[in-house]
């Protein structure tokens, strides 16, 4: 068995993944909340490019979260397999 597959190491990986997922979800929530806000200099109109950038960032963030959740499931399965 390698060090990579020790229960302690796998638990640490789960904790790290959970922290990363939580941070990305926080950032995603912040981005979602800003979608309807305008800047101080705005006249109430969000530029199309700015909106597209925000939406792209949100979509990319959600995709990363999905990948991390899949990775978390695999690590959790490895930990269960070890007993």
C-alpha cells in the first residue's frame, strides 16, 4: 500500500476537497449576488461584455465544483474500501 492510500491521507484529501468546494461555492454565491448590481459610475445599465464575463465565470465555477465533487466521491469510495 502506498502512502497515498492511507486512511489518514484520504481523510485529509476529503477535508481539502471540502474546503475547496466550500470556497468555490462562496465565490459562486458572491458572483450570483453581484449579477444584478451596477458599479458606482453606472447609469443603471450593465454592459453586455461585463454580463457575459460574469455568466462565463459562474458557469466555469460550477463546472469546477462538479469535478471536485466527483473527485470527492472517488476519494470517499477509496476510504470506504479500506474499511
